[in-house]
C-alpha cells in the first residue's frame, strides 16, 4: 500500500466484529465475526489486495477452544510459566493461560491484523499478553515455560515444522499441549489424548455444527525417540 493511508486495524476490527464468548469458553470474550466472507472481503478492500489469507483471527476455532478450556480447567499446566501460544489467531489460548495463572503469555501469529486483534482481545479480558509476529519455529523453545498449539495442523509443511519444534521442546522438558479436531495433517499416531470435547462451531467454517476435538500431548515413545 504505497498510495493509500495505512488502515486503522483497531477500528476495523471493532467495526467488523462483535464481542462474543466462544461456546466452550464462556469465561472469555473475543472480538469475533459472525460471518466469514464479509470480513474477508472487507480485509481485502482495506489492504487494496486480493487473495489475502483468511482472517483466522476473527473466529474461535475448535482446537483453540478445546485447548483454552483444558488450560482453564487444569491451571497447573501453565501456572507461573511464561507460555507460547503458537499460531495464536484470536489469542484465545494465551488469554486462557493468563486467566489460569501463567506468569506471561506470548501470542505468536505472522498476521499483522491478528496481532492487533490479540491485543484488543487481551484488553477485553483484562489481561496482558505479548504479541510476536515473527517466525519462532527456528528458535530455541526453551525460552518458554510451556508451548500451546491450537489448530495448526492444516498444512503439511507447517505441520512438519510445528511438530519438530514441539519435539525439541518436549525433549528439553518444556510441556507441550496441542488442541486439534483431527485436521488433515494432525499426527495422531505421535500424540496421546489428554481430553476430548464436543465443540460447538458453525457450518460456515466447518463440516458440522459440533466438532469432536481433543487436547493432546506428545506420545511418550515419540518423545523418547527424539532424545
């Protein structure tokens, strides 16, 4: 955007979403879109571009809802830890971690708008989080006290990088939790289920109104092989 004024994304988000509580996590309120296509088109209009990535930040995806629910119900997994919410989107998981007693939370998403949405959502819920837009998957995961991954296994190459990062963290003793509704590339053969949830979603985004979703950890034999 060289000849246009940069969009005011805070105002854009506030004007095109509504504060809503995801069905599985009523303790948290997020700026969410009621429909996907209108906000996607408006994002393209604001950017003056076409074929921009979908506004993942504008929806509470099943994996993120399940992981946030688990964290709130099992606060010891994040208590007094600085956690990384990988591929954070709306930052629902980072916010849940802060509400559960984390010492800090980093919401990591490469989408510029997602980072602004994360801050708005944190403010909405009265917590402080750090937005991190850069790629952290080649960094040392021991910089964090826990790794939380919500709904990221939808692309093959991304899955491989995320899984390698998680294995490295696990090998170093950093807890890893994954929320996923069995997306196409979810490596369930390398994971152990911690909990399962029936997550209400919308047919506009999913193939059903209830998405069976699990919270996972790395399987112990997988973790030992990484060592």
